[in-house]
C-alpha cells in the first residue's frame, strides 16, 4: 500500500533532516486552540531526534502574501516545544543566513523550526532556486505533512526532487488509514462538506458527487449554493463569482445520481461574534443584514435522517462558525449523532480538516469517530481519487 520509503530505511544519525510538517493549526488570541496537528507529528520528530538526527522543521501558516508578523510560526514553536517536552529553537527565516546560522549551530537530537515558508512567494510557485535554498540546509527530506500534500509547493514537493525523500510516520499512517477505511467503502456513502475555504474546495465537489451517494453541504460552502439557487444570503460568506460553478455541480450531481442536501433553515446574526443576538430563519427568509452562521434545527434533523441511511460518512468542514457560541449547535448535534451511530457499529465515520478536528473535539466526540485525519483539502482531493503531489513524490523516489 505504501510504496514509498519510510523512516525505516532512512539513516538520519548526524544528518540535517528537513522535516516538512503541517503546523497550520487553529489559533485563538495568539494561542493554539487545537493541537491535534502538533500531536500527530510528535512521533516523527522524536524518532528522528532520538536517532541522532538534527530536526529542521519546515511548515507554512495561513495564506500570507509575504512576511507578516500575524502569520509567524513563533508562537507555534513554543506550542510544539510544550507538547514535545523538549526545547524547540526558532529561526526568523526559512532560507538565507538566518536559517543557515540556526541549522549550523544544531547538534544531533536538536530541533529547530524555521519561519513560515509562505513568507516567500517562491514557496507556492515551487521555484527551483527556492527549493535549492531550502535544500542547502538539509541532507535528507522527510515529509510528514499529508494534510498539505495536495500542494505542489517547494517544501511539500519540490524538495523531493533534490534530496533523498522519505515519508514520516504520520504521512504513512494517514495514507494507510484512509486507504483501509475508504478504498472500497460500504454504501451508501454520505459526504459532508462545510467550512470556509469555499473557493479552494468548491470545485472539488464536481468530482466528489460522482463518488458519493449523498452530499450534505453546510457552513460557508452552503451559502454559495443557496445563492446559486437564487436565494438571498445577506452579508453571509459567499463566493458570488462561483455561482455558475455551484450550479454546474448541482447538475453533475443530478446526472451522477448523487443526492444533494442543503440547509432548509439557518441561524443568522448581524455580526461574526460569540453570543451575537441571533435567530433561526428559513433559507427563504434571510434578510439583507443577516449573516448565516450555522444551520438551523430543522436542517439538523434532516442531516440526522441522512446519517441514519448511510453506512459510511466522510466529513470535511463544520456546519457553522463553531468557535463562536451558539453557532456551534449544528456542528455539535451532527457530530454527536455520527459518533453515536459509529459507537453502535452502524456507521464508519472518517473526518478530516484542521478546524473539523477541532470542531469534533469541541463537540466532545474527537475520539469516537472511526478515523480522524488531520487533512482537509488534501483529504477531499484524496477522496476525489486525485494523485496528491506531496504523496506521489515520495512514491517515486
Ligand atoms: N456560515 C459560515 N460563515 C463563516 N464561516 C464559517 C461558516 N461556517 C463555518 N465557518 C468557518 O469555517 C472554518 C473552517 O473551515 P475550513 O474549510 O478551514 O475547514 P477545515 O476543517 O479547517 O479544513 P482545512 O484543513 O482544509 O482548512 C471555521 O473557522 C468556521 O468558523
Ligand atoms: O489547512 C490545510 O488544509 C493545509 O495546511 C493546507 O493549507 P492551504 O489550504 O492554505 O494550502
């Protein structure tokens, strides 16, 4: 299944190991609010450090347009150190003299996190010169970032062309677990897609509807579909330039025999704030100043009914702004029902995504799903059957 080289065959002692991890973790008030992605990469960090490797962590954070202190990984370095129980150094750049000085000073077993790779626009372009600059600080490259493996970026893919490449333990575990759970899923398969990354995920749904039997659309994603059906969505998150794409996805679904489930009622508020005054309205009665922040109770009942029909659930993206009470109600209710059905042996449930994992933990059911992946966008692309560049590069070498 894993036709790629793993740490079992890597000689890391005394080597500078560029370890790509996904530290794109949810933050609240400058603090990591869900450490699942950090927890998942600790075994690989420990293994390399304990074998005498110098662990040089590479990661991105957010989607900065250039260097931006608000998107610095510095607070995340402190969180990694706290979870690891070992010191983690930090360098204010991932290439150039600052990075070189930090790496040159490392001893076997040391761990250093380099600043956000996306502070350089060349990262996302997979620019060969930038790849070389990154590679200058490493002898081998280990990728443990399955959740960023759908990006063919310098640190997630490019490095695999110029350095000996290996899969870390989380990469290995994610690919194996998803293949085991979903290669031949029991039908009906129900997919839930919600969340806020509408522009980057919406187009994926065109392929997904050909693979699943029921697609439940929630969160910010649903607003674009509601608008595509001519409904008013007020001040809600909505990608107006993707309305045609949404319509064509609805058509594709019809042709593929995939049932699409959209909210029938929603919870609206006039501001994106915890405890903002809110009300439940029909999707036909959203006002011009309203912001849809959750699905409503009738929609929850509809989704529960669909869950009862399904044998397999795949879920990415919360139903609402679950970080802000009371807009966590829809996500909590559906997550708890999915967990109940899973525990009763009636449903195989797989969920993925940085905020999705956080939402399941928030609902108190993070441990009750059959498998929880740290990947969101990568998970969806994997479900579509797409080859992920950051996984393929590991297979090739
Ligand atoms: N109706 C809504 N309006 C605005 N934001 C919403 C709405 N519904 C959900 N969200 C937001 O969506 C965010 C999560 O979406 P996202 O697509 O990033 O999911 P994810 O699980 O983190 O996936 P990935 O790992 O790809 O980032 C949450 O911060 C939540 O507040
Ligand atoms: O959060 C994620 O899904 C990954 O870290 C990838 O982030 P991106 O969607 O900004 O590339």
